[in-house]
């Protein structure tokens, strides 16, 4: 399954309700599971981004659809990158 790293910025709406973050993360985990994905980790960060999530998805389309749905809620803006593990790197370079 493809792995993705997603960098999140809270919008004003998201920051105004920051205390709801643990519940929103739990809800996102449940939605990922329903979509056949797995959340490997989510981290509150300092610096340019507010959160970082690492997830595995059945395919790029499912991941993109999920991320667009998250953005439609108006609490987050995202930047997502496809991540390749060591085995995939070897295949790419072969």
C-alpha cells in the first residue's frame, strides 16, 4: 500500500476549536479504517506546519479523496507527499 506524509496547517476555524483535536483525530482514524487505510502516526509539530500524519492507503485515489474531504470541512489545509520505503527505493533505482 502506498505511504503518504501529510503536512497540515490549521485554518482559523481549526485553531479556534483546537481543543477538539483529539476527537477529530479519532474520527479521522475511523474514517481511514473504513477506507481501507491505516494511520501510522499523527504528530503535533512546531514550526511551519501544525500537524504531520503518516498513513498507508490502498491507492492514490482513495488517499486524495479523503484529503479533499478533510479540506472541505474548513479546519485544515494540507500538503501531501508520496513516501517510498527502502524496498520501493531499490525498485525505483533498479
